[in-house]
C-alpha cells in the first residue's frame, strides 16, 4: 500500500497541475497574465527542489517517527483506539487541524514569516503558486512534523493519504480559475476554494491574516479567521514593494528571506476591494 501511495502522490499532483494549467488558460478569473510559462516554470522548479530536499532529509526520519509511535502504541490515534477507515478519517482531520495552526504561526512569528513571505510575494497567483514555498519553510515544517506525527500516532500510510489529497486541493484553491460564485460557495462549506484563498493572498494585512485552512475550510470558521470580499478582482495580490525581479526567478525566490528588503503587507485599506 505504501509503495502504491508513494507512486500515486506525484502522479496526482502532476495531473492536477496540468489540468489546472489548461483551465486557467480557458477561463481565468484574473485576465491579462503574461509569460505564464516562465512564471509557472519557476514555481514548479522550486516545488521540485523542495520535494527532493524533503525526500532526502526527512523521508527516513518520518518513517522512524511513525514506526516508533506504532511500536509503542503512542499518540492520540492509539489512545482512542480507532483503526481502519475511521482511523484514517480521524488522522486526516487532526493533521489538517495541525496544518491550520502551523500556517497561522507562519504569519505570527517574524522568523517564520521571512520564509513564508516567498509564497505570498507571488503577484500573479496561479495553481503553480501552490508549489512556491521557500525550501527553508519546507525544512522547518518537516522538523515540526517529526514531533507532531508521533503525538498524533499517525502511520506512514495515513501521512501519504493526506499528502495525496492535500496537493491537488492546494493547486485548486491557488488557481487562477473563474469558478462560478454559486459553485464556489457550495464547495467552500467543506474545502478551501479559490474565492476563499485569493483573499489570503491579498497585500492588505487583515485579509492576508485570514483563511489559513489547507483542505477543510471549516477551521477558519471555528477559529474565527474566515473572511471574504465581494469582488475578488479588486484584490491586490502579493506583497508591497516587491519588484518582479525579486520574486519571479528561482534564485530570487531562494535569496528573498535573506534580503533586507523583503516586502510587507499593507496595513491600511485601499480605495477598492469591496471590503
């Protein structure tokens, strides 16, 4: 099962990305995007780099951590005694809750934000932006996961199932796709949607600091961080003071957290936005 999931995860991500890229070309929400290939290629290159780093540095450690929890019957899932399908469901929900709080922490802690800002600096949001995370952020999140996974008592199979679902959902809600308002409204009762996540990528800080959920959208309602705008087309995406050269290339993205001028979030509301 683990070998099948390991093979399925990159396949699902590749198919989802290709499908989103085609749909973005046919029915974009934000029109007038230029150099899509160059923009998306840089994001995908960073995503591939991150996948290699995570695999080389943390695959073995993740296996050790989860196997230790299994051998010692340690963690929430072992304590409640759920197995089979319901064990997978609870593991999925609990880990998605952790993802919510980790994401929120990346916005609250300045050191973490230095790396997470690379993701938010993308002014031409698209499905490929769901792969645009600084390698430093991937390393830090992977280290934190090594503590969280045994605390939850998750197995490697449960982790792989979550990741196989997570990445296509992330690509979807970052997509520059003109999802009908009604369809998006119904979908976001359960999962994060583009209309919801575009707000999170606004350069206006009260909007940036909202909608932290990864898969299930209800975490933002439960923890009072849910926010929408009437007209997403009036959002200003990205971060202030970030020139194209600062964020468009792979070397620029890698160097961004270490530059003195990193860009910020606008603290005052602009004239537009439908807020």
